[in-house]
């Protein structure tokens, strides 16, 4: 399944994220840093992934275990993901 489709479904399943996304779509964003594009939710231009979604652990695993990430510690693993 395409990752963006997975995220769209995850947004619908996460009530809090979906409520924020719907408010943004109606131009009543709860905070000016939220935005939407193509049914996805962003914070300061960065794609939001619902906290409880399996994708969070998959991303952390990939960055931590890959040749580029390689067990550099928490700060060095999270930093490239956050950027």
C-alpha cells in the first residue's frame, strides 16, 4: 500500500488528528503552524504522522538500523527524521 494512502487512512482513524485536519480544511486551524495539502496534515510544512500509528516505529527503525542511521544514539536518530 502506498505510504500516503496509509497516512490518509491513519488520519481518519485518529480522531484528534482528523479533527485538526478538518478544521484546517475549513480555514479554522487551531494553530497557524498547521496546514493541509492533498488530504494530509502538516506542522510548519512537515508531514504529521499520528503518534500511535505503526509507521512511527517503522520510521524510527529504518533510521536507526540503516547504514545512514546506524546506532548513533537517540538524538542523532531523531534529528534527521525531524528535519
